[in-house]
């Protein structure tokens, strides 16, 4: 039995260890996902769509002859880039189809980089959707039809490496946006030097000690088990889409604008989704649009679903970071300067979020006390798979260099790196040392046995025959406090108190696995504690349906878990007032003279005269009490909590294999909303982080630009046998605004793992490896053995 | 629609599940070789189904496609479709097989158990659903891999009712949980094992 976390404030429901509300439904196989809801049996006449994908990393379609494909029995429609309904579709950016907010076309986040066409004539990576799409009676027939297309390709020169792509004379991928492949600055991200506080160069030249280093983050992919899937039915003036998008309202907005249909004639239905991890950041979402156009053309429902190979459509953005730091001998950092080149791949998507937006947030909340800070970044187009919005966007890449600099500086100064972090990192709302960071580092150090196990680099005991052990850590500020979620706009919930006293909770958000549904029910039970409800008395409406739901809270940023609960606290207050109004008639008294508690409503002066709320509601008209509330997250800055990963590794210096022995993940949450769910996120994040650190990587054939491992045999995701013992530690130290003052944690749990492992590897063998994943050949090369 | 009848014992020869997978275009020379379509009899969750090969059961159809698309057993998931993730795991004569890697016709004469065939109070299902012990997280998050894990765990506990943690890790290392709930899953399997033993060994 491991130790449970300790609540700062005792609460009845919020913060509990308990099963997920969907545990039984999912464990028994009854939970329905998009692919389960859209079987042919439920959709008479269902057709299947397949889209042409480029076999070349860079090419243009000169022409497509569709004659043979259209003549194939079973083929019902072929659409190409030349068809007017396709050609008229506006260029888009994934900054619109993926975001935390529901916005119109004109308000999309990265307007400067509208580089995606729904079905263009230009292909920018191997696998790019291009040119033509087919609807047929079966998937096999649709695939066969694609093979029968006669395509005249103009094959163009390509470039995979961002540093090569920046050189003059390199093939240019989006000449209309970036004449030399370097994405131009935009309004939101700012100039190339997007943060320049004090004078970093001067401070570096005057510093008592300086260090510099490089960190290269790679291109792991989200790898959700549930491949993208949708069915569109478009009959008369009504379009209905079932999908596993994680944002129903934004999908509706997207379809409405692009296809010019009023919002009320579009219905988007989302059920359970088998994992998100940021995969929404993809221009592939236009597949909603071509599926819709095929449905219109054929008059039949059309299904589109990714194969596993096609599900490789987005990655973390690979980033080469160079960092320099200046410090005093006591460990006080006087200057930090970072330069970054991000490989955006074929499309910009949220590149500037990763490269600029996220680092600005980190600087604001963690580097507030460093007087001289400079950040410079460039996003570069290449002919690789687009990369950006994976779990921990931008923060994972930045942490890899930040944790590196801390370790380098500590070594040079002969200090403990924990001390260096504590001495320097904190937000502007608080002093140093930051209380949250101090608590997090202390807890992690205890769990991993930092004092006993940390030794001089490469000087630890040998574990025969060739094992060397070491420990390392990395820490990072959270980025999902409520004040950082203002751009979401209003968050909505609707609570219905049924005549029998049970509750139906419409807190719409697509359940992608995060556990926010359980948080919602616990938050609702907590808010309605005056009704004395058990979580089982609350029915959480699982399906998001834009016809019946209020606006869904987009399932990003790990913060849905508390954002909707904050609104529920307000809604519950209103619900109480409505109960009192109704009771006022019954008791012939003013609402102010009545109260509700323990599931009973009563006159304050004569509690004994009270009746059960249920009895009040079961009056003859049987009208439920429904309350809908919206709340915009308040923008008052409260700082953020910190988190950290600690790792112990054993490196086999004979084979180069790195074995992680133990991980400790420590999160200050502000308030833990649901302990079992939060620990599942902490543990699960280590799994994904360890994949990024040790094994996951998309490999390209440099001669042809063809990715070689778009499958799960060669792209290696950690399994149960690969995972070490993990200690999840939850803390409540920092506090934000609102009823709970919580902070999303799930996304960040992957962020520190690669750097913690790299620092532990250095501690073990005394040789630094700058690039993840740390595969055996890299270790052997670093040791001079290969 | 396939004809349905009560299970009447096994027919056809027993053969090991093939791990090969049909290529999309592979032509199975069944039609030429057998002028009379062969009957394929498969028992799923205790109910017998009979198909005519290459008539109502294409010879290149995988067992996963038959179970999901034709028969509606959607608990199993097709995720990687190449035997790497285990989400499509079902039991064939009590042993775990990957239904995306096996042709439906290969199940002729065999008994298939999908997650829908487990009793509602199955200890493995309950243990996965209820896992919330401090320090290990839940045994599922998005739930997409869960039916595959449950069936693999079921097969393990059929063979080895009291596995050690190492044995659980070994047996379940062919399944991928991208949410990374491995610690909770291992706890759930160990707990299911205890629940089965407390019931006197009855699954």
C-alpha cells in the first residue's frame, strides 16, 4: 500500500481516491467510440472514403485522369482539386481547427500561416493528403479506385533538415508564406527575438561563470489508439457528423464557415475518444470537409477513417535548442539566452505556439527573477511530417535545454542542481525560493533517494558486469492555472435537478481519457453538498451533441478537470436559490427565511418543519429545476505551481542500453480534483515521456524522404515490461483563484522526463548525450565505443 | 446475414492460429479449388454461427472484421491492425489470440470468446473498473485498449491463477496502453487473481 496524498482542505468528494465513473462501461467493452457508432448496420447505404496521399516528399499534381477509377464497380464519387466545390474552399491553418477556444475563421490563431488546402494540388510530405478523394461501397474498392487514378506528378526537390532548409538555394516549400522556408514573424508569436529582457549579452560577458549547451528534441508522435474517424450524413439542408474530434463546437464552426451552412443546420456528435495527446493539431481535420462533400455528392452517409499508417500525421515539433547561462559563484543566474530552430515540417500549424508562446509563458512564471533573458526562435518548413501540438507543446522542448543548463551550471559551480533551481526559478507574484518548487523538489529528492544516490558524474558504484547507475531530475512550471485559460472565453455547464432529486449534469467535454468526467461528477456532488447527493446520484451526459448540449469545453490543456467545477460552484448557488424560491411558495415564506441542507429544505427559524427537497420537487407539475451558468476564467495572475520528475537509471556501458530503474513524478496541483485520476495522469505521462526519452522516433530514408516506420512494430511505444516502478506524488502548496484554485497537470507530466533521464545518464557515465531518444548506439558513440 | 444456430460442438480440424495476415489484394484460390462453397462454423460467446466461405464470409476477412463489422461485437478494437498493440485480443479455445492477425475462416471449428461473452461480474472486469488504489492510478483512462487487456489478463489467469507481478508484466507486454496505465493494470490483474482465489478458484 502506497501512501495517499494529504488534502490541504478536507472535502467530501473532490480529491478522493475512487474508481472512474466510466470504469465499468470501459472495462466491460460497452463504451462506444466513433468507429463502433458508425458501423454499416447503423447507416444504411454507408460509403467509405479514401484520400490520395503523396508518395513523394515534395510534388505537384499536373493532372489526374479519373476515368478508370470512376468506371470501377462500386465507386460512387470521385472528387479532385479541380472540382469547384473543392477549389472554392479557403486555405486554413490548424491554429483554427485545433485550439482551446471556439473561434470564427477570421479570429483563428495563426492567420499568417494559412498554408493548408483541403485537397490541393501540392504535396509537401510523404503521406500528405492531395489531389483526389473517392467514395465507394467498401474500403477495398475505394483503395482500388485510388490505384486506378492516373496522376501526372511533377516531382520537386525536397529538404528534410531544417538547417539545410534555411540555406539559400534550398527547395522552397511554401513560397507564398516563407520565401526561404523560415516562417516570418506574426502578431501573436512576435519577432524572431521574441523576448529580450535586460541585456543578456552584456550580462553573459560580465558573468563570473558561464555555461552553454545544446539539446535536440525529436519527433515522437501522439499515437492515440483510436484512429481519426467520422461519418457525415448530409441530406437536404441538414448535415450531421459523428466523429472522434475532441472539440464538437469548434468542428461545427469549422464546417459552417468552410461549407457556408448556418450553425443550426449542422449537428456534431462526439462520443468517447480513445486518446488525444494533442493529435488534433492537424490540417487533416479538413477530412471532415471532403467527407461532407462526398456525402452531398452521393446523397449517402460517408465514413472516413485513418489506417494506422495514416494516423501518423502529426508529431512533437523537433527542436534544436542552444542555451547559454551566466551566473555568480553562489549559483545566482544573471543571464539566460536561448536560440532555437524548430522543424515545423510540411505545415506551420501551431509552430509559433511551441517556439514562442510557450517559452514566453515559462519565462513569465519561472524566470521572473533572472534579470537578463533572451529568447530567439525560428520555425522552418521542411518536407517532413508536420510537427507541433503534442502533449506538453513547446514546454517539453524548452525543458530539455533548461534542465541541461541547470545541470551544467551546478557541475561547474560544484553545487547541487536542486539548489541552483531553487535559487533562481519562481514567478513574479512570489519571492525566492518559490514555496511550490521547494516542496516539489524536496518530495522528489526523498522519493528517489537523491542524497544517497547522487554522486560525481561517472563515479558511482559499478553493477557488474557493466552497469553504472545515476540519478537526475528536471523541474518545470505548470501552465494551466485558471488565469492562463482566459482565452478560452466562457465555460458553460447545465445542471438539471430532476423531480426525484437526482441530477443530470451537462458539463460537455469530449471524454478522451483524462478523467475530467469523474472530476465533473465529484465537483458537482461537492457543489451540491446541500442536497446530500452521492456521486452515483449524478448522471454525467457522456455524449456531446451540439443539438442539445451547451458549448463544450475543449478537451485540451488538462484544465477541464477543474474549469467546469469552478462554474458548477456558481451554478449550484443559483440552483439553491431556485429551490428556495419554489419552497417559498410551499412554506408561504420569503426565500431568505429558508435554507437547504442535508437534502432538506426548511424555515431557518423552524428547521423541524422542513421537508425533503425531493418531496418539494415531486409536486404535481413535476418540472425539473435547470440552471445554466457560464463563467470566463478570471485573469488575475496568481503564478503557477511547479512539478518535477526524478529518475534513477542504470546504463550498460557494454551494450549502451539505458534501463530506467525508478521514476518519481511530483506535481503541486493547487487542489487535487480526483486523486486516482491525477495519479493515473502522472504515471501515464512517465510512460509517454520515457518513450520520447529512450525509444520513440520517426526514421526517414534521407535519399527518398520516405518515413520508414509509420507502424507500431518499428515505432516502439513502451509496454508494461519497459516501465519501471513509478512514484506519483501529489501536493497542494500553491493556490490559484476560485473555489478550488487548481491547475491542470496532465499535459505537463511528460515534460521533464526526457531531461531527468538524460541528467541521470550523465550522472551514471560522466558523458553527456544531447539528443533524444537515447538509443544504445548514441550511448556507445558517446563512450567512444562505436 | 449468417445463419445462426446453437453451438453443436466443434466441427472441422483443429489448427493453430496463423499469425500471417492477408495482403489486401491477395486472391485466395478458394473459389477455383472448391466448386461447392465450404461451410465455416464458428462459435462466438456460446452461439454457433455458420457461414459459406467466399459467399457470406470473404476468405480474406479477418476474425476482427467478422466479429466487429458483421456480428457487432465492438468491444474488441482494431487499432494498429498489425499485431502490435493487442487491442483486438479475443480468446480462441481459451487462449489469447490477436483477431486482426487471423483470418475468420481459420476460426472454423473453434470457440471464440469476446469481452461481451464474459459475465457482468467477471473479476477481471471488476478489478479493471474499480482500480483506484493510492499510488498506482486507475487501470484505464481512454479505455480503448482496455477490452484487449482484459481478455489477455483473462487468458493469463485461466492458465496461471496466481501470477507474480513479473509474470503479469510478461504476459501483458504484448498490449499497448498509450495512456500508460500499466501500474494500475498490473494492480488490477493481481487483485482479480485474489478475487478468483477467494471465490475458491472459480473464475
